[in-house]
């Protein structure tokens, strides 16, 4: 039996093809959930009543005034819920809350004949609130001890002892901001009651099965009575993994109660103020290095801002902990994780799922400590890359660790790193008001859901008598090209041209109990299932063909829509003829496929195991230019080498790498969520709740030169056709941009001491870093261990900023170098053997 | 509700629209769901469509605009092309016929989720059909231009969250010239249709955004009629491109009692070059002014690309930008530095007011009820040394946290005259008078610039908000003077 990774000759996977809906996209013919509304008459529109307080008790709610508005049909409240009044899976997300937990929390929903009627109805609903004290910032929550969920610790060895022994020690704090998904298509659900009471919900959801389950429990129906379909999404990025459920449940409740189709589409303001975002994090850390810059130990506490309810915060935190090492071997580790509970939107999945936040902590540490260690940051990173045989702090061997150094070397050459480093130095020496920075950072990202059970998938494949093929699978299409890849997988497995294969929209009555299309796992899991289903059918067809050709079924070959025997030169039949023959021999031409990821396990209580099927690797070099007058910047060039295994679809993978990189760049630079943290009447209000105030990258943020190379000879055994996942890992290539900005800012000063850079590194943040560097230049008497923090305090009103204290070197002052007792068990050797 | 007729994709479509229905609402109501609402405030461009607009007296220009902002009623009698009208995807019984723009976007991976794509396609098509787009010569393409002359700024009003833009740029730069038999190219040789003098009074009602009996829409045929109606109903709202009014309607749900469409009023659309001043009609779009001035006011040339995206500049007007009196509108600081004068007209009179005397408070001006901005006059001669600094998070298409405009005259290295306009640092756009005084009559040196910079940092009363801290704003004022010195330094040193 061939392995999952083997490809036949001339496979359709690996071909460069456009997105399977490209022609529909460019002509506007592609349908999204809300586009269906124009095709159905008599539809009602839902509008939320959003609370104007960060934290309050609802003491009275009067819907009658709304009912007096012409066109208002119904006001949905908690009393209308036949089942469970909860929109989540942790029973902490009431669909209609009695206690308002964040500014903009929807307390009830109005259904109207028009959006305008529903809006006016929502304005007319009278709600009385008893305002309660609120916590908004991470530091407020930490100080108040406001946490939710588990508080896991990731540990290996004895970090305290290792720190004690470390010749070079630093400590600091770091705060990093969240990110709004800003999928171009806002949340949308469209529900109606179908034949025989069946509730049919169109939803822009990454997780149709969970949307179905939650709508069912709200309505007190069984899952078999609710069908959820997702045609496609106008972007998801994790924002539609958990967040659609309650909205779909509202639409479903409305349709059940009124008997009319109900459309619920959030406008951008509602989407940004109601739905969850990427978790901001706060970190305090101590790190130890040897004199050569090898990491010896890390002790840290990372606290995520989970917002008002638990949502996916626990697995997000787990992934953050599992990625705090990024690509670096740290022998002794002790990292505590906590989830703060604040009066903000419920923070949720977002591309990378905590991984980027964990990795940013170590990248910030290295970026800050390198000057104090007197080691170039790129060299410091290279020196600490995992070596074959080493394991992560949670005990998983880093398979293919050699790829990290290989990618690093290849990329240095492709990016012409040494020559450009000299050029940047030359540029900086001759330009007073503009400086350039160059930085290189790696990515190692674990692929699979941390929770083992989610790593399964199903598919349903039909072959019709005319040889055409229709595939269903459990994954959803949000632009990432999953359906394109699945068509290529099916065409490859059945040996037919791509044009034979159509893909049906994802719906829960075709493939049940699916996992979210998330964790970059869509093509690994669903590809395995589609391939399995196709191979069942192909094996049956092979028997039919074998009888016809009078050969053994193993010798039947399926190539480009023709079926023949091995070594044949003049006999073949069409795939369609064979399918027709099979029908008349009463051979079933459809199959359910299934896939489960082998060999993974995870003990969440001990934070140990091998949760990931494999690691995805990559690295990026970025060059930026900073204007010293304003802190504004341009991204001049980025070079990337990224490991996607043997690509299933190179154009799709390239798009994921570039798009992820730019999205990561947005998170780390422009995209700044600011909340009103004043004690005024708008306390808790999201101040950046529109495209005009929350700035996504546009053309101006694309690097002027962007070179992406797919790592070659990268077959990943045990994954469908030797490929690797690609959705999330490239986002973290953007660390190179942030570190290049730090380097450019530092070039305004002596560059020999830690330089803090807030995250996001907005032009303002970069300007303050530039000013700090200039002040350091002026203050030439300062010693290397002194902190350079001037100007980095928050101006006061809103939003996450970097804290004032920095990577303060804590070890060297009291213990002169050379007298360190820990010199004998040097750096990584013992720990490496321990983990082998 | 008022039935309107619009030529959409070559077919005249008739359907009712209310005064508060956007063009996007109306198109989607027809089942043309290609154009999407992404942000409802003209930032993302997912709603972009092509409108036939005049290009000189006898020609048409395909002009991309955000359909989420303007009222549908303003397009009565007009002509529009949407992504559906550019090409067909193919499918049951329909052949695939992609437009060259669509073909390049599809083949190069220019779409992922596809939601922003129809808007990108329309914005790209407008640039594809731009009459003066020429392939680059031997000196190579200009900055942000492709070898085919494609100006990437044409897409600066379109946001994509998936691709990272590189494939979209490649698609744009790969486009050739329209084929000889391209019907949309051929269409440019004739003038656009004349829009109708639509009126939709209070009294209508229907399923749109409008509450019954609340709002009206009138397109006056003459300036006289406009001023007459405004006299009768001073709380009416003037709409040209609706780039501000549309946001008020979509985001803050403003429902003005009467909308008066002024975008086609010829009396407001003049551009006159006189001996003493240049007069710019208040209802000319920024794009039209840009083309009409053709670089003759260098400070405005610096302003335009930074003012807003091409999609917005195709609709926005100086009348609107100054009429809303926003403290962060980018035109005001520039026009203050240019010492501009506004011509205010009402039914009874016409008067001139210096822009420096026009603003009286936060979004308040000397403009009286019934009075409109008819034109903006820029005195001649222009100061020879000018600069515009826009401080914002994003380089393209963002709102300023601080905007600074300089217009100076030097005698050697000595500043003989300087005007500095500031936006974003006070309740109104202001002149930096103390800084001007500190610079005037002195040589511009590193030291004098530093000294003036410290004074500049104290101009206005900058606030902390989500765009920037007060401290950063003040620092940016100071830095602007240092930059002005640095950028003029080579010339000054030669003069010395």
C-alpha cells in the first residue's frame, strides 16, 4: 500500500492553478451568505441593542416602545429561548446576557421588515442598567487578580537554578497588542425554516458543525434538525471559528419564532465592537545566556487578555506556551500562563492562535538583549536555532530541525545578506535623517490541533455515471484555497483531469461532526479524507477495469481521465466509460472518506506530549527605512524561504505566505486597537471601531520588493501527498519587519544597548524608539546595562503600550564574568542529552 | 421612494430608491451583488463601481467611486458598470468571458477570499481605461507606476486582507492597452448621459433606509434654484461626492430632512486662471482639480496623493472638505498656507472670506444659514518654497493625526515671508502665527529652525486620541520645522 505522502506520476497536485473560484470572484458572481438575501423574499433583518457600558447589570428591559416603530416585527430576548441561553461551549457566554460584560455587548435583538426599521426599533428599546466596576487593561486585571480558566505551566529542567548560574542575565516586561481580524466580509447568517421544520442556516462560519450544535441547543433541537451551510467566507482568519455561533443562533431563533427568513449581518461597527479579536499579551521574563549568547534558561509569566469570557483562550494560551521557544533551544524553561478576565470583547482565535504572541516574546527578548550581549541579532538567533536531536520544552523532538539552519543559510544567500548589511551601514553613515535596518528571523510552528480529538476529518465523494465527480468535505473555504487543493487531491487520487471535479459547498448534512477549519490543518485533514474516499472508489473501479482487461487490479492505471493497464500501449477506456460500466455491475460509486492524524498525544495537565504532527519552518529577511522626523517607515525588501513540504498548489501556497506575512506585518506595525480606558462615560468603548481608525496594511505596506521561495526537496512523510500546512506559519515571518524597524531606530543612536520598541510599532512608537536612541547617543557615559527607556511611557489615555522598564541586565553586576560557578555544565549539552 | 432609471452594465434598470439609500443598496437590490459593503465609509473599496463621468466637453471617463457613499437618487439618468458588467464567469449555459483586468487578477492569484475583488477589478478597470495612461519610456516607470503606465495609487482605496497585494500589483502592471473593439474604450468618445433633475419629496415611503415622510432629495438645475431652496430650508444638506455625508448616514445614521445634490451644477464646477488668483469651483472633484491644475500649484500637487485614495478623490470636493469644517481635513492647512479665500454665496449676496477667518470653532464657521461655498481662490503669485507633511499611521489613504503645510519666500537664506497651516492640533485648522513670526526676517539655519521648532511645538492644543498622543503631535510640529529646514538646506546653502 502506498503511503499518504507518495504521489503518482503526473499528479494534479503540485500544478500551479488559480483559485477554484477565481472567475467567480473577479466577475462578482461568487456568492457569500448575505448575497443570498436578495434571492429570497419576505426576509426579516436583525439589529442588536448594544449596551453603552463596560460592565453593568440589566435591571429592566422594555421592548414595547420598539414594537411601536413601523416595520418592527419582534424583539428577541432571553425569554424567547426554548433551549439553552448560551452561545458558546463553556456555558459562560449567555446569548442574551443579564449582566453586560463589555461595551457594546448585545442585550437583545430586534427583527424588522427593513434594516432601518430594525435599527430604529433597537434605538427604541428601553434598557436600564446598574453600572458596575470594570477592568479594561491587562495590568488592571493582573493587579486585581482577575483571571479565568486554567493556569498552566510549561517547564523543563530547573530554570531558577539555571538562571542563577547563567553568566549573562536579563529581565524585563513586554506588552503586545491584539489584532482585529477585519475579514472583508463581516459576520453574516441567514436562516429559514425548511421543509418539515428543518432549520436551515447559511452562515459565514469556519466551524459549521459547532454552529449547528449551538443553534440546536439554543433552539432545543437535535443536531439532525439543524443544517448549517457555508458557501464561502470573505475571509475568516480565526475570527469565524467561534464567533459565528451566537449570531447564527439569533437568526435561527428569529426564523423559528416568526416563520420568516431572518438575515443577520453585522455592519463593520457592530462586527468590530461585538466580536472577538487576537489576544493581547503581557509578559514578565528573566533570561540567561552564556558568554557566547546561547540561551540557557527562560523564566516567564505570560498573561493573555481573554476579554469577558473564556472562548478559545485556553487553547490559545497553550499554543502560546508551546511556541515561546520559537525556533530556539532553551535548556531550562519555566513559563507560567494565565488568562486575564477583562471587560472587553471575547478574544478568540486569530491566525497563529497564540503562537505568534508566544514567539514574539522570545523574539523581543533576543532583539533587546543582542546589543547588550555584543552579538549581532541575526547571529544571536542563528546560534540558538534548534539542532537535530533536541526537543521542545514540552518534550516533542524537533523533527527536521536541520531544515532551520538549511533555510537560514539558503536565505542568507538569496537575500544577499552580507553585501546588503554593508550597504545599509553605508547608507546609515551618510544619511542623518533617514536610517535603514535589516533583520532576519526564523519561524517554527507546530501543526495539528493541540487537542488530539480534533485531528480527524471526513469527506463524501460521488462519481456519477458520466465520470463527473462531486466532492464534499468538512473544511470551509475562506479564501485560503482549501477547495482548490481538495479538487487537486481528488483529481490526483482518481487520475482524472481537474475539470472533472466539482466541489459542493460545505454543509453539515453531508459530512457530520467536523472540526473547525483552523490550526492550518484544513488540507492535511480534509485532504486525507478526500484522498481516502477517492481511493476507495478507485479501488472498486480498478476491479471493474481489471476484469475488462483481464489483469490484476493492482496493475490498473488511472491517468488523466483514461484507464489502462501497466505497460499497455494500445488499450484503454475513458474514466466515464468505466464509471458507467461499474454502475451496471452494481458497484457503488460513492464513498465516505475518513482521516485521523496518527501518532500525536497531549497531556494538557502536564503540558507535555507530542501534540504536533510536524513543524512548519521558514525564515525571512526584511529591510526597512525609517524617517527620523516622524518615525514613518517604508518596507524596502523582504526575502522569504518557507517550507510547505511538497506543495499541493504552489500559487495557493505562495498566496498564503505573502498574505500571512503582510497580515503579520499589519499586526506588528499599523494595527492598533485602542479602548477608552478613562473613567468617563465611554469607558470600555473601542475607539478604533472602523476602517478609518483601525488601519490595515494597504499597498503602501507591501514590501517594494518581495521574494518568496518555497523550500525544495521538502517531502513531509505522513501527510497528504507530502505537503505541509501553510495557513498560519507565514504570519510570523513578519517578525523580521519589526526587528528591522528596531535596527533602523537603533541606528539613530550608538546601537550598543537595548532598545525597546512597542508592539504594534506604529510610526509614533518608532519615533519614540528613535528618540530614545538619539538620547542614548547624547548620553555617551551610560553603561551597557543601563536601560534605555526614555520616552516609552504611555501617554495615558488608552491602549496597550510597552512598559517603562526594560531588559535590565541582572546578573553581571554582582558576579564578575569568569567567576560564574555554572561554567562547568555549560549551555545546552546536558539538557540535550536529557531530552533525547 | 422615487423610481429612478440608471444604465447599469448596458441595460437601463428601473427601480425605486429612497433619499437615504446608497447606490450600493440600490445595486444589490437589483440582484447585482458583486459590489460589497466592507466598511460603509469609503475606506475599503469593496463597493467600487465605474461611473460614466465627463472628461472635457465631449468625452467620457470611466471613473471609479465607492458606491456605499453617494445616494442612489444622484445617479438617476446616469450610467454605471459593475464587476458583473465587465465580464462573465461562465457556468450553466454561459460562456466565460473575462475582461482583461479580470483575467489578470484571476490568473495571477489576485483573489483569495474574493470579497474585495469586484471592487479591485472596478478600480483597476478605471485605471486601465485612463486616457492618458502611457507605457513608460526608456527612463523606466515613475514611482508607484508599472511599465504599462499603471498608477498604483489608483488602487490605494482598496483593501485586501488576504493576498498581501503583490499579485494584485502584478496583475495591474501586466495589463496592456484596451483592444480596438473594446466597447468600454469606445464609449469614451461620447459624452456621459445628462443626469436627471430628480426630486423625491418628503411623503414617499418604502422598504429602504428612509423612514417614511422624513427625507427629501432634490437635484437643483441651477445655482439660483439651489440658493432659493437653501433659503427656504437652511437645514438642507448639500451633497456632491457624499464622502462625508455618506459616512454620517451609514455610520452615525444621520437622516437629513433634505439633500440637495450639487455635484453637476456648472456654476460650481469652474476652474479659472486669472492674473490675481486661481479660482476653483467648490463642486469640482479633487481628481478634476488635479487634472485641471496639472501641477500649476505645487503645494496642491503634494497634497492630492496624500489627501485620500483615488476612489475618494473621484468624489470628494473642496467645497465639502471645507464645508464640514473638520479640524483634520487635509485641504485646509494647505489652503491656509496658500492664503486662500473662499467665495461664499447666498440668495442675497456673495462675499469673500479669507480662509484664515473662516473657521470659528469645532466644525463651526462664519458661513451663515442659506450660504454656500461657491469657489476657492488661491492668490497669485505663489510662494516659491512649499512643503506638505502629513503625519498618519498608513502612508496611503489615512486620516492625519497632524498635517502641516508651509509656503515660504526666501531672500538668499533669509525667510522674507512664511505661512504655515496646521491641521489636527486644535478645534479648527489654524495658522502657526507665532512660528511664522519667529522665522520671518531670519536666516533659516539649523539653530533658527530648532528655535522655531520649539515654538511650533506649542502651537495649538493637541489632544490624545486613538490616532496619536498629544505629545507625539507636539513633537511632530517641532519636527516639521526641522524637516522644512533640512529639505530646503541644499538650496539655502547654494544661496549663501
